[in-house]
């Protein structure tokens, strides 16, 4: 990114990426998850735990687990998970970070997403309420992994962290 801010339109509305010192911050809408059930979710994940559903973005289903070890131990049945038309997350209190999670987007063709802004649109409101504060640090515990500095700002989620350029290019309108 060569400027200080980039705005782009998505199905979730206008998103903004800004420089914040050595980090980049992504500002996106917050999607408040509500307790709920989703047929086949626990069977597909091989888990049991409290479930939360959010409508916005890609739609999400979040399963709250006991601890980070339980998050890391999840071995989904991807053939079953592909039938669930939601972004699926497992999450728990973290060991070295406030929160740990993993994100599965099998329905969308991605078995496990390494670091996911869209998932945190629902995870941040959930954890802000549970932790009793609007800012915290989250680990996405995928094989590649990533650390996100999370903030709930009213009806917006702001995610900060390090980024790596993976492609450069230009286009003409």
C-alpha cells in the first residue's frame, strides 16, 4: 500500500485499510452473534460447546470451546462441513493471547482460512462482551497463524496487525 488509506466496496459495505505505525488496520462492520443451534455443526466439527450465529458478512457459526488446546485439537470432517453454508469458527480463551480461534470456510471452497478478517467481524463483538473490554489480542491458530489486535468501536470492528505484500500490480479504470 503506497498511500495512507484505501477504501473498497464489498458485500458487507465500505471497508477501509489504513496505516497505523508499522501495522495496517482494517475497519469493517461488526456482526453481533446470538446464541443458536445449527443442525450438523457439532458433528462436522467433532466438538461440543455453546454455539453463536451471526447473520452479516458471509453468515457465521461460532462454537465456544474450553481452551486453546481444544481449538487446536479440532479435526473437522470437511465433507460434512462443506454442507454448512456459513463461515465456521471455533474459539476459546487463549494461552499467550486473550483469544484463540480457527476458521473454516469449507462451503466456500477453503477448508481452513489462515487469518480471517470476516470471521473477526463476529468474533470481536462476542469476545468484547465476554472479556468485558473493547480491545484485546487474538491468535488465529491455523497452521500459518496470525495475531490480530482487535477493537470494537461501536458498530465497527478494527483489526490491526502485520501484513505481507504477496502481489503487486496496477489496473486502469
